[in-house]
């Protein structure tokens, strides 16, 4: 007869929880292969959200863009000190989306896009925490009828759109937010000739 010790139920639960958490994240290659739409002007989006929300470390900003990449709604919240888990991040993002904008689940195809800007310590290299945010953003978008858009990190080195290799030094976690009006490009002047065009040119030059 052989005697042994069976693993405790608590140990089994802890092991299964860790395995599930590890599966709820996306690697950079998986994210790049997911067909995430590219932003036409990522710096404008980042600067605008930075000016609106003035994020500190561990702050997430989720924003919904219309087809012209104008921000229609945005919300920010601070991540609780807990294990990075895509399911928890998904629920937090979904709660914010439901609070600021109606869902688009009745549409056959999504027309609005959600992007996520996460301000954190460390450098711009991908971390498992980033992978959990990516998983959470993708799932929250599916449940709210939105296209899954860019995941952007903001660190002391600057900002970076993960999976695209695009980024910049400003804004960063230490920079002062730009005045709100300057964070978005002004509308182009109408292309007309004659006296009206001359008046607009003089006003713009003041």
C-alpha cells in the first residue's frame, strides 16, 4: 500500500487561478496580428487625452473615437494594486465605457473605436501588465460593440503605440500638459479666393 499527500484545495485553486490569469493577456505578436486599426495622428490623440485627464502613474484613460478620429467620450481611472489580470481590466474598462457612451451592439459592424492610454512607471518595453490591458481592451470593445483600437503607454521616456513602433518623447509622465486648445490641430482655412481669403489670412496671422 502506498501513502501520499494530495494537494490541498487552496493550492489547486491558486494554481488554476494563476494559469487562467496568464492566459488572459496578449503577447505583442498576437496584438500586431489582430488587425488593430492604425491611428492617423497618434500624437494628437495622446496630447489631447493628456491635457484632458492629466494622468499620473497607474492611471488608465479609455477614449472612444468617431470615424474621423475625434474623441467623442473618454474616462480615466486609477488601477487598484492587485495582480495584473485581463478579466479584471476588462470589467473596469467596460464599466467606464458604459458610463460615458451608449453601446453600439445593434450595428452590424462597429463604426466607433476605443483606444487605451495607460500611464505607468518603467520604460516603454512590453510587460505582462500591458498584455493584460490589451486583452481587457479587446474584450471590452467586443462587449460594447466597438472596434478595438490602439493601446498606448505613457512613461517617463514618452509615449508609444505598442505593436506599431510609433512614439514620441512628449508628452511623458513628467511633462506639463499642453493647453487644451493647443493639443488639437486647428481646422484648416477654407480654400477660397478673393477678399474673403485675404481677410482670413490676416486674421490667422494675428
